[in-house]
C-alpha cells in the first residue's frame, strides 16, 4: 500500500488538501458493501464533522457504552487523525459491531450496500434518540417525569431531530385527489433516501419525474374518500415537500423477475449529472445539488459482485476500491452510468448517488 499511497500523494502533489486524509479500508472477506458506503459518508463533510464533534464530546464525558455510533465515530476519528496523508485502515471493530448487531451482515454472502446504508442511518438515529431520552430524564426523576412530560406536551411526543435527520431527512407529500368531489387528501412521510425505478437510456431527472407522476386509482384500487364516505376513483401523486441537505438516490438496479423466479440486475444506462436541479418539489422549487459520491455495483448479478465508490473531495475525484485509492478524472464518472446495450462487458454501474444541496452563494 505504501506504493499506492505515495502514488496518490505524487498525483496530487502540492494540491493535496490541507488536513485531508485519503485512506483505503481493509476488506474482511465480503465487506466491500460496507467500505464503499463508509467512504461516501466520510466525504459527506457536514456528517463527518458532526460525528467527530460527537466523538470529542463523548470522550470528555467519559467512556460511553460501545455501540454502532461510537464505533463509527472512533473509525472516522482514527482516519482524520492519521499522521500520514494516505494509507490503509482496518475497520475491524466497526465491522464486528455491525455483524453483532444484525445477523443479515454476519455471513460471507454478497450483501446489498443500500440495505446497509439504511440499516446504519436508522441505527444511528435510534442510538441518538435513546441518548437524548436518558439525558433529559435522570433515573431518579423518571417516575415523576412520566406524568409531567405528558401534561406539558399534551400527550404528543415531539419527534427528536438529530444531526443525522438534519443532514439526510427530507419530507414527501402523498397527495390523493378524489375525482368525484375534488377533495385533496395529503399525507406527509419522511425519507432518508429516494428509491427510483429506472428505465433504459434514461436520466435521474426523468426517473424523478416518473416518481412524481400522477397515477389513477380505479377498479379494485379505488380510494376511500372521507368526504364522499365511499370508494371513489382518484388521482394520486408523490411530491418532494422538503428536500434534504444531502439527497441520497438509490437506483433500483435489482428487479424481481416473475418468470425467472429470482432477482436480475438491470444494467440500464441512467445518466446522473454532476449538478442536479430538483424541480418537482412543493417548496424551494429551485433546490440545486452537487454530486459528491457514488457507490458503484460491479458485476452482472445481484448475488455476487463487488462495490467500489467514487468520491469528490476538494474538487478532485477519487476512486476507492477497498484498500486501494487513486485519483480519477471527472470525465471518468460518466463511465459508471450503465450500459446502453443489454449485454455489455462493462458491469460497473452507479447504484447509490449522494448529492449535497448548494447554498445560495455556491449556485452558479
């Protein structure tokens, strides 16, 4: 690895970003799904900074009980505090914790990076919420507080907004319009990522349009309208009500094929731009995003293959493949869009995309 490290340092030369660290992660048999997601999260700078702050606060408060959050914070701290600029780190404790916590990731089978990302973010939120409850309610006051808290909030428990929510959570609005009385029923739901159906030779913009397209509910799918007090034909659509700071898009590349009785990988070419405008939102119609990481699935099927990640850091693009890290040209990103033909020798396809919302002064 010394050679790779020095090669990367040579490639960047005096453009090597001050204080930045580029470290590969050791693979423990089948943990590329984990490594690729960890690299994308490490280069999600607001998330990294808040995690390191959490780690620093935890250290001043004394030894916390080990959990997935403390293991991740420790790993990120280990990377960021390395004396060397490049190298390899073994995320052993973190991987052991993941396997201990969730039997899905215990075996040596090929795992799904999107499932892992979902599991990780939800687990981090659970830990932060539990910690917040403990901090608010010391054991000696627990019995009294039960009654008082309810009285104070009229029995409605305000959901806690953690720094994980602040980075990744957006809100979708599910609108259903009764075609008889025209009443619109809207239901909000939160999301950490958007899972998009994909088509051959399409783009993220067209996939998002399809996601928000109007669907008619009729025949056995009729909608129960409260105003009409009966089942009615209706139109339904999904809109993004509040876009997140970090927009994570999951391309549904694995599709269950009834006739085959198994999942098949869709190698479709889906163009993902470096700059993305969200136009199908309820508010902030002009939310602009910049791509900073891509988790790529390499391989022809869902049950085998490999994951790597592409990351943008300080205007340079880097390619992370477990222990190996190298610089790539920005133009190389388009080689991961997918294949225009069904059978192609290229099996490296963008699977999870990470976009960061641009502040008004960053917009061109």
